[in-house]
C-alpha cells in the first residue's frame, strides 16, 4: 500500500510505501535480575538479549524493548547495545549523553519504587547494513543500592508485589 499527499495546497509532498515485516524474534524474561554495577559500567541483564539475521543488507531492524526496573535509593538506568557478527558490542541509543541509556529514574529514600517498578525502553529503528547475525542486549546500572529487574525495590514478588516481565522484540523490515 502506498500513501501519497500531493502538497497542492502549499504543503510538503509526502509519499510513503508500506514495508513488509520479514521475520520476528522475541524474548521474554520473567525471572529476577539484580546488579550493583555502578554507572557508567552496565551489567548485562541475563536472558534479555535477542539475535536476528537480516535476509538483506538493506533491511532495517525495528527494536522494541520493555524493561521493568527498580531500586530503593539512588539513580538507576538501562542501556541497549548491539553486536554485528562477532564484533564488539556498541551502544546504539542514548543521544550522546555521558550515560547513554534507555531511561533512568531516581528513587528517593524508599518512596517511588518501594512497591512498584518503572518501565524503561522504547522502540528504535536500526540500520545495521549487514546480513550477519545482529544481537541486541540490555544492561542495567545504578548509582547506589541495588538495581532490580522484574521486581520492586522492596522485596521479592508476593501477593502485594506481583512479578513482572521484561521483553525485547526484533522485527526485520524490508528496506
């Protein structure tokens, strides 16, 4: 399907073509992860990575991430990294800040994340320009305390604090 706007009223002409999703890889993490890794060093979140092999070097990869994170005190954040083939992992999102991250939050003295988690993540369109395997992984770090994934900062899941899950989904989109 193609959508066209001709711009005859003085606006900008726009033409888009619907792209095809060629393959989908999705990973759900349901167990708990914790780290005392201090920013700017992010610990890899065990079980929260996914690999896709594009069928064409012109393909794009639509990356969707949802990570449930908490900490009792201090700043905490998550970070996305990408590996192409056997090369080193590199940060693929963050806007050039000193702590490139998917999101961050600050918990003040057991208030915000005592009984809740914060969702960090987003959706990103990547252009790896390869037909080699592309792996995305998520890391977590904190300033103080312990950073938790899939649990509140207070305690392990129970009737008052149910468990959560985090996901990473990769979609190859025809280029």
